[in-house]
C-alpha cells in the first residue's frame, strides 16, 4: 500500500511539474517544445482542465482559434467554469473569429463569476458596436 501511495504521490508531483514547464515554454513562445510537452501531459491526463487550457492557448499561438474554442468549450462542459476560460473565449470571438455576439455572451458569463471594470467597459462597447451594425 505504501509503495502504491508513494508512486501516486510522485506522479502527482511530476504531472504538476510538467504542467508548470509547459506553461513556462508556452509563455516563452517555444511552440515546438510546447507541443511536445502537451503530448506528454495528455498521455498522463488529457482530461485535466489546466492541461486542456494550456493546449487551447497553444493552439491559439499556432493560429488555430477554432480548435482552441472546441477545447475551451470541453472544459466548460466538464463543469469547470473558470473566468479565464470565458475571457479567453471572448478574446477569440472578438479578435480572431469576429463573432461579436459570442464575445458578448462570454463576457457576460465572465462577469457573472467575477466583476471587472475593464471587462464591463469592453462589454458595453461591444454591445454598442453590435447595435450600430
């Protein structure tokens, strides 16, 4: 029993370290290395919401916003409604896909969870833009 527990503990630490390393190389825009690390992360736990989020950001960096949206929506479907997921979706819809209605929807969901003056102003500006169209 101790041996199993010890191995599990080591895997948890290794997985978290791998996530941190993936995040670090992604921030440095080392995309090839990030892609390799994401494969390793997914081999351990493809359903981890942090791993999924990192993959979505990686896909954005690789200019694949539609694929990133699919992953972000999978995170939400699993019940992880973190503000960062909604703001990332809003960014994609507003700046990459040009879908103002979806951007507004995700900004509203973000604001239901977390208040933020900048996001409120951004939402109002998008609503005005939509009315003017």
